C-alpha cells in the first residue's frame, strides 16, 4: 500500500498562518503516513480526532542515523470525538528514518494530522 504524505505547513515568523486543513488518515493503520525530508526538532503535529479514542504512533527511526532509535516508538493517546492533541517537537536521534523522513501511524481512520514546521529564526 502507498504511504500517505503529510506536507509541512510552515509557521511564518512575525506573521500569521491560516489554519490548514491537514491530512486525513485514509487507510490507517495498514498505511503509514510519512513526512518526507523531515526536521524532527522543528516539527509539531496537530492531531484532530473525529472518532473513538485512538493511539497515534511516531515510529522509531533507523539506526543509523537515529542513534537513539532503541528507545522505541512514541505512542500518544488522542481523546475521542473532538479530541485535539499536539505532539512534538521530536528528537532526530530517535525518530528520523534512513531516508530522512518520519513515519506516523494512526490506530483508526478518524483523524486528521497536520505537520507544522517551526521556523528556526526570524
């Protein structure tokens, strides 16, 4: 199955950003979601849950380059119905994959995930 890409919504320094729609978890959990060319330390995920309580899993990276991948996945429970959970920022030494991406799994198809990229400096 194809991997669903989650594009970055870049936060704008000294400005504003219209609330983005996010990426709906289409065929989770058998279909991973991926942030290509990820910057884990600058990444914050907004998860909006529209169904039952579920777990969102940030997959441990590949060693190398993720030297701390042995700490395992990060699993965050998002409340049911209208639950919103903010997750991150992340440690590249734990979550970056060999291709430079980050992988995310959702337990059900009832979530929308938005990846925000925090600017480093203004």
